C-alpha cells in the first residue's frame, strides 16, 4: 500500500449545547498521513485547536475498532463516510486525497438531539430496548445450554441480526429518519431463537410502540439503511419485523 | 495491616458450596430498602446491576459512555471459557481451575479461581437463555474452539464478536431491570469519588458529563466494575475512554491496590504505523488456532513475505514450544515475538512485527471441503478458493478489520502483528467476597486483581466478568448487606457528602486554573512512552528507578503546565481526559514501584534480572509468592502489604509449554 | 391489529399503504386489459362493450367504491407519512449523498405520487366524468372509444399522459416490491422472483398504457 500525505479543509458543525444554534467552522489540517484513521486526523485537528486556545471539537468515540458504536459522524454526505460496511473510527485517510474539502455533520434526527458539536443523544435506542428488547430470564433460571438445539441457519441469522452496534447510522441516513433497521435487528434476533418465543408478540408490539413514541420517521423501503449499516444488517430483518407485527397485532386480544 | 482473604475453610471443591450454604441472607422486603451503586456497565457491571435488580435491590448504575451497551467488554473478540466438556475431550472444573492457576504463573488465589471454574458452566447456560447467539454446529448444539494455554476445546464464541454478544445479553438484562424500575441508569456520568461515612463506603460523587454538574448519590454499598487501566501506556487495545479513575479514587480512600504491575501484553495486535497512532487494535487470539507465526530465518530480510521460501522461514513458536506451538500463553508468545524483533528478524517497514500466516490453514480447510464434496484430487486454485471461504466464515470480520486498517489483504499476504498492552491482571485488592479493604466497597471484573495471577489466559476475562456479576456478587453482597438492613438511606446533605463534593470541585477548579501550555494528550503520550519503554514487556531495576523519577517530574509538570480549554460547567472532553490522565500518572508511579519490588519474572511481568538460560521467565517462589497489596499513604507514598499465596492443590513448578 | 394501530402506528401505516397499493396494482391489471381491447382494431366495438359492462354491472360498481376508498386511503396515508417523515429530521444535512445508498425513485414516492394525483384529476375529468354523465344522463350508449380518439388528438394531452405514465412507471418500480417488503414478504429465494415480476408488471402495464394515446394520435388504429 502506497503511503502519502495530504492537506485538507474541514467544514465541521459546531454547536455549544443542545439549546444553542450551531454553525459550520472551517479548519485546515496539514500533512495528514494516509495511514491515519479519520478520528486520528480529528485528534490532530483538536490538538491544533487547543494549541491556538480554542475549544476542541466534541465527538463521540470509544473503542476505535468499529464495535462499540459510539462514533457517529456524517462525513461528506454519508454516515461514517465514503466506505461501505464501516464505522467512522475505521475509516482511514487513504479514502481521501490531497486538497479535499470534507464536510462533517452530526447525525440529524428529531429523536437524536445534538448535545454538543458532533455529539448526539441516542438514548431513544436504549428506551426502545427497555420496551422489550430482551428475554425475561432471571439469573440462575437457565437450563443447560445444550438442552435446546437450535437450527444452525436460524442461529446464524440471529447472530447476523445481533451484530448491530446501535450506532444509529441507519436513522442518520434514512431520508425519513426511521429506526426500523435497528428495531428490526433486535426483534429478529429474538424472534429467530426459541428462547425468544414466549414474549415474541408483546415484544414486537411494545418495541414498535416505543419507536413511534420517540419521533422516528416511517420506513419507505429505500434500503439506504442496509447500504450504510457498518455491520451490513439486512432489510430482510425489517420484513421479518413487519411479519411479526402483523401476526402479533392481528392475534392480539386488546 | 493483615489482609484477610476470607477463603472459606474446607476442601477446595466444597468451599463455594459451603459458603453459599452458610452465607447471610437478606429477605425480599429488606432488599427493596437497600440501595446499591454500580460503577461501569461492562460485563461485570451490567451483569451485577441486572442480577441485583432482579433480586429486588434498588440499583443505580453509572457509565461514562452514552449508553451502557458501549462498555469496552463489547470489543472482546475471541470467546469465553467454560468447563462444559461438550467436546468430550477431558475438560472438567478441575482442569479449567488448573489451567488458569498455571496460566497465571502461580500468582492467583486458588480459592477464587476454583470458584470461577465452578460457575463457568452456568454462565453459558444463562447467556444462551438470554438469546446470546453463540456459534453452533449443524446439529444445533454449541460449537467450541481452543485457545492459548490449554489443550482442550472449551471456548464458546460468536464469530469474532463474542464480547459484543455477551455484553448485549447483559445489557438487555440490565435494560429490562431499568424498565421494571429496579435499576436507574446514569449514562454520561463519571464517578469522581467514594463517600465514606464511619469507615464504610456510603456513596459516590459523580459528574454529569453533559452539563458538568456534580451529583451526590447514596448507596448502602458501592460496586466498582470500571475495568482495567491499560491506557496508562497510552497505546493499548483498550477503548479511548477506559480509565483507572474510579478505582484510583477508591484506592486513595483506602482500598488497597493489588499487583499493579501485572499487565498483559497481547501477542497478536496490528503494529504501530506512526506517531499519529491513538490506539492499537487486537487481532483475536483465536487466529493462532489456524494461523502460523513466523519470521524470516535471515535477519533484515526485506523480501516480500510471499517471496520467502518455506525453508527460509522460522516458525519460532513451533520451534521453541513443540507441545503448544502457536498456542502458547500470551505472555510467552509476546516475549518470543519481541525477542525475534529485537534480534533483527522483524518484518514490515518498522521491523517491529512478525507474520501471522493463514496460507497453510487455507490449504488445509480447502482440502477438507474438497474431500467433503467427494473431490479427492482437487486443483490447487479450487482448494485455495474453498479454503478462503472456510477461513472467511471463521474469521471474516477480523480479516476485514485488518484490511481496513492496513490496506493489505490478509487472504493473500500474511498479517503483520506485534504485541500490545491488552489487559491488566492487577487491580483493587479484594477478598473472596470481592470486597476491597474498604467495607461496603467491592470490585468486580477487570477492576479487581483476583483471578488471573500474573497472566490471564485467553477467553477468561469474559468468564470472570460475568462470573463476578451474575453468580458471585449476588451471594457475597448479601453477606454484607444483611447487617445493613437497619441503616436507613443516608441523606446526601450529610457533611461527608458535602466534603467529598467540595474536594472533587476543588480539584476540578485546580485543573481548570492551571491554564498551561501543554495539552492533556501530550502528557498522556509522554507517560505512555515512559511506561512502555521501562515498565513494558521487559523490565529492570535501573529502568524502573529512572521511570519513577521521570513520572514524578511529569506529574509536577502536568499540574503546572496542562492546558484545558473550555468551561467546567459544560461538556468538556478535555477536562474529562485531564482528570483521568492525572490519575494514570499516579498509577504509573505505583506500577513501577510494584514492578521494582517484584524482583522475579512471572507471567506478563518479566524482570530481565530473573530469567532462565534459554530466556524464559524465572519465578522466585521463596520470596515473591504473595499478592502485593499497596496501601495509599499520601502523595507518592505507599506501604506494601503482603497476602501470602498458599497452594493446596496446584503445586507451583516452572511453567513449561515445550 | 386494533383499528387505531392500523392507522396510527408506523407499521400500520406501512400496511395500509401496501394493502391499498396491492389493490391498485390489481386494478391496473383490469384497467389495462380492458383498455387493450382497443388494439383489437375492430373500431372499438369490443372495447365499448366491455366498458359498458364495467360501468353497468353492480358488482363492479360496488368494487369501484372500494377502489376509490383504497385510493383515497393510499393518498391520505401517503401525505401523513410524508409529513411525519419530514418532521423526523427538522434540520437537514448540509451535504448529503443519498445517491450512494438508494435509488432516486425509492426516495421520491411522494413526488411521483403527487404527479400521479394531478394526472388522475385530469384523467378522471377526461373519461370518468363522461362515463358517469352517460350512465345517469341519457339512454344513448356511451362511445368511450370515440371519446378516447377525440381526447388523444391533441398533442399536449398525449404529452401529459406520457408524463403521467412515466410517473406511474417509477412509482410502480419501487411500489411493487416495496409492498411485498412492507407486508413482510421478503424471502431470499422468492425475492428475485418478486423483483422480476415487479419489473415485468411495471414495464408491460406502462408500455401498454403509453401506446394508447400514441396509437390514437398517430392513427395506428382503424
């Protein structure tokens, strides 16, 4: 892999707090290595800002290996930037070239209010999980793990759905700000497994109700979410949730 | 102070059962009146908060991330051990216990480790019941793989994302309790002090990281599940936010720190690529199951890996350790890599890397696949194509990650790897009940020191975190709280809370008022360099002595020249970091003091003064068979307390993986 | 599903869109089949007969009420969705590249639907009103074929119909498979079949429709 260095112009959203109205600031960074990650480039920029007595740009990040789901930047018109199946922290600077101008914005969604700069509040996701994204089994109640064989295909599908990292890129990219991919991934994981069976109906009804309450938009099947999901979660999960919901609501007695 | 480990009397395999049978209980009505604070929501914290919530305690859980689901347990890749013996290969509670004590180089407490092995099986049951999608065989039953330091297949896994799946399981259990009102969740909150009343931990001071406000929270007990402190080295596989602050505040309030110098350097990480590097990425140890590690036989060989013929490759682990080969424990594998690189055999541009090669595995799997489809003389290209498919199924996400970071395709070229700081075996000293030396203050998971001795075996961290949270603390905490049922919730207007809050506030003001010239990041990098160079994979008395002096100077400089922009009454990530780095600096000093004190090599702690003729770590059981529990005595001043280690079952011998 | 859920929940709205969409898809098959009778080249005899049957048969007229109800529901739900979806992102992106992850027409169902609605107003005023006037107004058998011939003798009407059908084409390109997805019918094995069927359906329907004004305008029919 050829290494190179580049100078860049960054147009970054700055917003003091959730009440303030924000604006774009333009910064330039020099001599950025193509081997850096995008966030390391931000580290360089922040050090530069601190040096000149300004406040560094706040952004969420933690594991920096693409699994915690904290990082959340809308880079040049795409969540997590130009690479597919990728998080911001795993985006590397060889995706850019010398002289580029990069626009960085926070996730934009009514349900994800901006807290500061590029940091948004994704508490809505936690509340959706609270509404039913679990199996009600108290500690110590479990039977032997191999007492219940599970079809490998189903287990694999459940795993694929469970690989969601809850970053919110699906909401950020959806033209409707819909959270259906996130919700359906959890609904699917638990609907596919026999352990999830007892609460199957109430789970989907409650989680969807909470999703609606949070102010997310409605899915119109553009499938942008699947294309931008860092973990490649399939929209087949959304179809499964639709089925689950239809079945549950038709069968429901209330 | 004499340390009482409170290991129950009796036969090793009956200790835990006996303990559970005789421990004090709290009746359900009283549980509702008792409040418990849990710091951190990784595997230990989330499972503890969920389990205690289920039991009826009023739990308050805190995490600095925006959601409890993001705790760094999520990044664990390889797997979780359990003595299930599903593979019928001779595994048992005893073997898991034995392997763990041996793997830890005889510096762990037998009683704790045995309990860990005993509850390991129940963890898998619990996780499966929660809907954790472990890997399965075609028959629908759970799949296992092997991991370093063992000769049985006891590791359960979910592709390369085991930690993620286990954490999301614990997280969902936690969120269920939040929904039921048993747990109150405080995310984007950082614990900044323990509040002590009459010698007991009675609450915390926390800072809301969004608006900077300090908050007082009462608890009848405080559980620290705040993870490890690998970030003291600046570069590690830990998350950027992982820190020692909660444990360090507890330490300063009287909790002893156990074996702080015991650090695990993981052998298979992506090498450093430049000064810009902010963190290191692990490539799961599970890769050593199928990958072969090698360097060229010729020093400074700059040919491309694929141009180096088979006979000119040195598979040094297979050569040095024929019995375990590429699956030697982490400390051994790491040192062997360092040895080769130091001797000039390293590869890549920096020459600080070795190859991890899947070419053989691809061929082997390809042949098996061809055989399955009845083709016994397949073409080479078909074998490779089929083999790549199998390898992709097993390790696909890891290979993708490697390619994203390095820009190289690991299916074609061998990966370059180098050891990196990964885990800290040291931590707050706890007794059998996971209680620190402060009554009412507990430490669980990586935050405590107890189960891994001087080296942790792969796939044991997840096991310990969940064991502590799901199956140990629910019993042992009751033993303490049973005597607290008469203690009514203490109002946070109590002077102890006011004093603690004032102290926290004063420190924040002090930091903000330095208004120096050097960024927090810069200090952190400097600390990391001292630690890695002098308290890293190899340590000696001279280097450590120098390091202590350097760190003391760094501390002075930090407190007179650090620059923190912004305001304290708002989200201020630099202030958050500054507080953590200040604590890391103090911890770094203690780590060096501990490393200097322990003039023996054991596990991940390698003192150059103490090695065998062929360069293996040499323990000194006569002088150092103890846990070093350090008591904070004031600025740069600690007192060593020793908890002697007694081995009833596993007799310490020189570890051999040859 | 409670009635409330059906109309107010996000998924309920998707179901009503999909159900009514399906109904409209089926209707278009009937519509295009009958209209295609003009291509029998018998001076509109067959076509007028079938048209007369359709406007006088009471079962068909009953179904017609359902059709309008479905259409109105489709439109109303569509508008509600559009509004809610717009509100879900109060601050728009400064830089956005949706073309990287989705097709333009899947993102433009509201716009295409609005075009179709405008087209429909025109279309109904051309043909539906006349049919109803004939039905209730006089005993003269209504010659719909001639009405088509006359209407499509103006180039701007032909152009408007072509635009309408193009809007229909893209609306169906997304709508057909989207309805299956909304009803949860997304299966690895059948999905390619659904997509192929959707494409085939959309092309056939739209080509046939577009040929009608052209055939009259260019006098391809006897």
